[in-house]
C-alpha cells in the first residue's frame, strides 16, 4: 500500500477517547424550527380536519340554497297574488248605463 493511502486510513480512524470527548463537548439538540407552529401534528390529522371543514361548508351552502329557494317561491307567490287581485269595475261604466 502506498504511504498516502496508509496516512489517509490512519487519519480517518479516531481513538475511542477522542470520540467520547467530542460527544461531551458537542451539544445534542435538534435545530430550532423557525416560522409558524404547526396546527396539526400529522398529515392524517390535517386530512381529517379538512374533511370535516368541507362537510360543514357543504351543509352551510345547502341550507343557504334551501333558504334562497324558499324566498324565491315566496316572492313569486306574492307577485302573483298582487296580479290576481280582482279589479272592481269602475263607477264610470255604471254611470254610462244609467243614462
């Protein structure tokens, strides 16, 4: 084996005492997470919450459409009742027959 390779192998091998010293001096902590905190712990929890939100939205929209249809029917009924009010004959027509 050439000398360069032997030096490289010798340099890459550390004694156990050096490894123990490095472990003691280096802090073992996870890197600080930056930004906004997560609302949900897992993807499953997020999906479940989204499904619930979608279901509630669909129910609200369904109820809103029912209310709009009722209002439309009520409005058309009222307009047809106004048109259906019988018009009393005018008094001019009665006067003309008496002459």
